[in-house]
């Protein structure tokens, strides 16, 4: 059994490894929710499968301590009322740890085969997972299907490929023969074994439970670790389904399914710290607030900690002719999932004296207005708008929008849209507020949600300087820029290297600064305060196992 | 210029990369101090070059603050009296940081070429460096030449190869073309740049300044960082020469030599903490005490910290027929550099009921005696003994030997040997002390120096259990075993994987448990308290840089 799954999926794994090295376009899973790809009945089956979870106990046979409901309150109005097993921390850690030796013995290929099989089965359940992502996070369906389904699976596969590649970097055995002049050579047989670090903890987030969760989960698994999956209490179901699929495959290949356990808590009684500081927890993956990410980094010294936290993503606007292109591209960028992406730009730096557009000066206010008008037009048809905006994930974000409006002149106010399908839900357009460059305290921290600041700087050099300062000190995952001057582009490229942020230049078409494609785009850099790791590079996987040597 | 050095050395670099992947025997630099290899006059030139440093100011033009003499007191009786520049911490950090952008722009190939050229020049100065290693560390000449010269250069090259390979894992540019059905595809040009973390601090040790220092130094350099080299105050000269060679090559290729600076302090006025906690220090490599290593790990959160610390290396002796082979092999192992290696075994676990040797029981005491007699015989000719033992590095080690003798029955007492060349120096044979297995407090911490405990356990299963406990809790870099039972070997292999230590099995010939060959043996595992990193694997290099992306 152990290599059967590997052989079944080897071709795709090899393609994934090759794609990760060449970094051109490649994707393993189809992003269109099309009946031709997923089957005529896939969508209806997915809805039914999703609904079948509601109001019931989620069946998963693992060490537990009663039940809990998480804090899933359905931003589209669906009542979850699912009973998940409540974790018994010590019993779960013990059970997970006990499952590791057999998992190690399966070897890199055996483990990669299991991970690939899991991903295939998750892909087959993409609709069920998409509806569960949609109704926990508030994403519109298409985004939930793409980011929560195929793209998350691609990111998971990418992690499997990097982990597999890293373990295969060294052979399992080697002969060492050292010549000794006229004497017989010295000879040794050497054996090298990739050994996982122990139990890994994956802490999910409320907005992208699968996309942000799968990389750490699969990177830890393939490299030989057990994983405790601790979903955000608002977005449990997508990861609960994922864990159950993993446990099914593990059982089928004769591995104790407690290798991967689901740990559900509530907003009122969180348990992450208890798992994170457990002496047997050797790896932690976290996506969420800077406050908690920093706490994990500072307090979990027994573990390798990989974090993605908050940041102040930015756009620098310099002289540029296609102002409509800017407005069109940024309208979508700001609106997608109501700006609740870790990659959505917040700070738009524009020279206060305006920019050159086709040889004519366009004032700061006109540039800001062009963008605001673009957003307004783009969201003018409610049926279309709600399919991009989705809903506001939680009330704190609404409060933050009100707060932002008090900081400066409101260039574009938010409006509430009535969702044609889901009545009474929180669907709001982005708010755009004008700030002066020297009001740095107002824009140097992340205000998560559909909040955009247009910031009047002295000139583009000043924009660059303020971008560098805010990103170096407070982090960012994305930086965008628009300029027709190659020397300005070169300056921003250099500044981006120094600030440690990935840069997108002159996007006016169908690619957006907040999108990041597996196998080609690195997500975050690990080089600024927004994240200490990147999805996915060698460093994301190489610390999750150690090579042990035996020689004779 | 930038690619000229790369092209000159590319063949050797490619060979090194291939050797690191295949892990068979390979070495780039000749380990025999032979006139045929290094030239007829090489040895005399090396002595003269070494002597020319003594009693003078060491010329190196870098930001400084007066002079310091380090604490080099010459264990073979040589008077150093060298004036090194005393570091001005902030000025040095500022200068090093300022040199980074040009170094980054040289690119992975340009930097690898510079590092290779440095290693070639260090190799050409192997005799000079060997004498400076010998007279600072107390190693005998042959060991100083091999471990301090060729083997250290091999470890440096290994780090260059891993760093280069890791950076070349991703292309510098890629075209991303995503099909859009009937519409035109989405197209992006992407650029990927490996960017170092900033300023690295390499903290050298007193016993193996080059062997333990070069891996971190070259790994940081090739991946685009500046490096502050902070030698142990007792062993400055080998690293001072190294830094000067690096600065020469940097100047020749037009890079500001302050990219690599030498920071010398004294035992009385250490400055490591000041450098280590500087906000611009982003990488730290350290070899030395667990106390200080743990302090660095706990207090330098702004940096990636790679440590090699103390441990309790062990040997498990089970039934074995070639008892002479054990005694012969361990005699050399215990004697080499007076047991002052991080790889020398301390705890020898032997069943109290003895072992089976060729079908007959050999009692615990007889096994212990066979080993003791082996050591005694091996060191019976002073001229030969001193060439293996070298000298005791510092007085604390002599005190520790006295302390060890008080812990149990002395099986072999230490004797002082008169060195035929260097009068009055501290040349001492190892001490062997018998302990009971349950006296775990006596042997669970490292007593660094020529101190061996033979420990009477219940049986081999108990030996394995005690090895696991001491190594899991206190760390180890090496574990050896002797057994003729394949099932016992399998048990120890499994236990070694769990304890996270590299294992050597049944060494009776010319390979010793405390030797570790670049490109084939991993030195330490990073999986137990003795070290958080291994020399060298992907994880040792991948955290020293980040990939930044620019796309348009």
C-alpha cells in the first residue's frame, strides 16, 4: 500500500516540483466551478453535502472532552449549530505523538502519496468546501470556490512538492570510500533518514481557512509530523471537512488517524495558547493578528513558528497615462471580498501636486476622484457587486470603517447594498479617505476591511520614502506601483528590495495586486513584519524535519 | 569582473554541489601537509608567515576604537602580543550594512565566485593558518593543518555550495502565461531576487576557530549578507587572517571591504552581547557553551540564531567479538586533541553483567580495563602521544579533570607527558572513571575535556534508555555503538532517530566517531539540545536570505 498512492500521483507531483522551480503558470486543480469539469450534479451535491453538516454532530472519532459549537455565526445568515468534539489537549497531543513513528516509517514517498491522495479527494469535494468557506467567511461563492477550493489545493500541493523535494535532496543511502594511498580505502555505508520535528499546530484564520491553512498543514505532514488543526472559531467547517478527509486516507493506509486531529474552540474560551506552549508542539503555523502572532513568536521557543500577520499594503502612483486602467484595476482590487484580504492595499501614495497623464497635469484630487468613481461604477449593479464584495466578516470591521471616516476627508463613502439572495446581511462598499503624508500615525497601522487611504505626498520620492518607512516598521504583503518612468520603476524596485516586499508594476488588466498564484508568486517574503515566512520556499519546509544519519 | 571569478571556479563549485547531493566521499582541498601538494617551501613559509604576526599590530583598515590584544596566551608557550583593532560597535555595524547593496547586486554567481576565490587563497595559506590554529587552540600540528585548514575549507565550500544551490532553486526571471479560454491569455514578466537578511554575526570558538566558524561565515556571505567575525578572544589570529583575505578579495572586485569586519574582544571585556542584540544583526552563528548559546537563542529575537552547544556524546557497548578493535578505535577517539572536541564521547554505557565476546562472557570491569589499557598503550610513547593529544586549552579543563576523579572509581588516571619540543606545557592523558547507571546526575552534563565515564547499566536495553534520556535532555552530536546483534543495532538506530542524534556503528578501523567529513557527514542534527542546526543542510542556508519578487 505504502507506495501505491505515490505511484498513482507521481506524475502530478513531478509536474508540481518542476513548476515550483520554473515558476511559470501551472495549476493542478481547475478553478472554474463548471459542470463539465466537476460533473453535472456537483453543485447540487455540494449544496446538499454542506447542508447535511448543519444542526448536527460532526462525526470524527478522536480524543475529546465533550462537545463545542465553535463560534460559527454564518455571515450570510445560515445557522450552523454544529457540535464538534471539544479537545482534551493532553490526550490529543499524546495520541498525535504516538502516531508519528509509523508515519515516519512510510518515508518521503509514502507520505507524499498520502498527501496527494488527500488533495485529490478535497478537490472532488470542492463545492462542499466552497459552500462551507462561503458561509463561514462571507466570501462570495465564486471566490470561495476558487480561493477556498482549487487555489488552496494548489497551495497545499505546492507545500507537498517543496517538502518532498527538500527531503529527496539527499539520498537514503550512500557509500563513502576515501582513498588511503597504497593502503585499502576507508569505506562506510551511510543511511540518511528524514525525521519530522514532532507535533505541529496549525492555527487557521477566519477569512481564508483553507488557503492560508493548507500550506503549513501539508508542509508539516509530508515532512513527517503530526498536525493539530485549530480552526478559527468562526470558520471551523472547511477545516473540519479537511481533517476528516485526511483521517479517512490515513486509516485506509493503516496509519493511526490521530496523526491529524481537529481542535475546535470558541471566541469566549480559546485554547490556542495551551496547544502552542505544550512542550511536544514543535511547529506552529499561524495566520492572523500581529498581536497574537508576535505572542507566539515570543512565547513558543520550543517550536519553529511560521506567522503571517497584519501589514500596511501600499500602492505608489506616479506619472501614468492609462488612468482608466488604474481606476478599473484598483476598483476590483479594493472591492474583492470587501478588502478583507491580507493582500488588499490600504495606503495609496499620490503626489500632492498631481501626476502627468498624457502630458497634462492631473491633480491629486482628480486622481483620487477617478479611483473613487471607478469603485462607484464598478459596484453600481447590486447583483454583480455582491458577487465581488461578499459580506463583512464580523462587526468589528464595520466599527473600523466608521472610525476611518473620522480620520480625514471622505472621498468615497461606503453604502450598504441589499443582497438579492440573502436578506439583512452586511454588504458594504469600500470607504476612501484622504490623508496628508505627514499624518503617518493615521495610516501606519492596518485597518483591516474595505478601508482605503489616498495619501498626499510631497512627490514620488516622498511616496517611496513613506512606503519604505511604513512597510519596514509595520510590514506588508503587497506593494503596487504605477509609473511610466523606467527610472522611477527602478527606484521603487530597489526600495521594495530594501523594505522586503513583493512588487507589482503597472497592473491595468486582469491581474490584481492582491492575487497570488501558487507555483509562481511567492506570498509574503518573510522579510518584513507582516510575515516571518513565505509561501512557499525552501525555508518554509526545511525546518520541519531533520536528517539523521547512521553509518557503519 | 563580477563573473570572472565565478567562471574560474565554476567547475569546483559544480562538483561541490553534486557531492553534497550524492554524499559520497569528496574533498576539494588536500589534507596532507605534503611538499608535493603545497610546495617545497610551504611549511617554512607558513612558519615565517605565522611568526611575522607576533608582537605587532595586525594591519586591517576598518572602523575601530583603539586597539586590543584579545586573550591569546599560546598553550604551546608562544607569546602572541598582537595588537588588533578594537571594534567600535555602532560604526562597524553601520559600515558593514552600507556595504550590502553592492554585494547584493553582484548576484548569487558573483558572490559565489568571490567566496570560492577566498577559499582558494585560504587554502594556499594553509600552513600559516595551521600554525596559528595550533598555537591558539593547543591542537597538535597535523590536526591543526587538517581540521583547521583543508577540512575547514571543505566545510566553508560546502556552505557556499548549499547557499548557491538554494538561491539557484528559483530562476531570476519567469514568464507567467495563464490561458483565458477564447480570450487572450493573462501574461506577466516576473523577476526574483535573493536578498540577504542584513548583517550577520559569527561568534567563533576557542577550539576550532576555522572549522566551526567557516560554515556560518560563508553561508551568510554567499547569500548576500555582511558578516561581523567575532573570534573567541583566545583564538583570534586564524580568523583575523581569514578576514584579511576576504577583505583583500572584496577590494579587488570593487566591493567595500567593510562588508566583513573583525571584532576582537578580551575575556575580561566581552562585546558579543552588544553585537548580538544590535537591531541590525539579523543572523547569528555561535559555537560554544550551552549557557551562552541559550542566551543568544532567548534574547536575540531580531535574528536567525544558529547554535552549536554542549552535549553528552555516548557509546553503547553490547556483545561484540573484536574487543581489541573497540579498544584501539576508542583509544584514538578519546585521545585526539585531549577529548576537547564537541564530538568526543563522554559516556560509555556497558552492561554491568558484561558482554559476550566470542561466546564467552567478558565482565564489565574487563571491558573497562581493555579500553583503559588500550588508551595507556596508545599513549605510551611521548613523541607520538603529544602529536595526538596536543595540549589542554585552558586551566578550567584541568580543574574539571580533578573534579571528575572525585565522582567514582578511577579506572585510568591521567598522567602528564613532557612535550619533547615545548617545555612546561599542559599535556595530559585522558582520565577514565567508573560510574553506576543510576548516578545519572554525575554524567548527564558535559564535562568538557579528556574525561570518560564507563557506566554500568542493567543491560543493553537500559543503556539505550539512559542514552535516550541523557541525549534528549542534554543533547549530543555523536553516538557510537558496538554490537554483533542486528536486532540490537536496529533498536539503537530507532532510539537514535527518536533522540535526534547521528549514529556510528561498529567502528574498529581508521574512521572515528568524532570525525565528520564535509559533503558526506552531517555535523549535528539540530534535533536535540546540543545544536539547533546541522552542518550543512538546506535549513542552514535557506533562512539567510529571502526571495523578493517584482512582476509587471
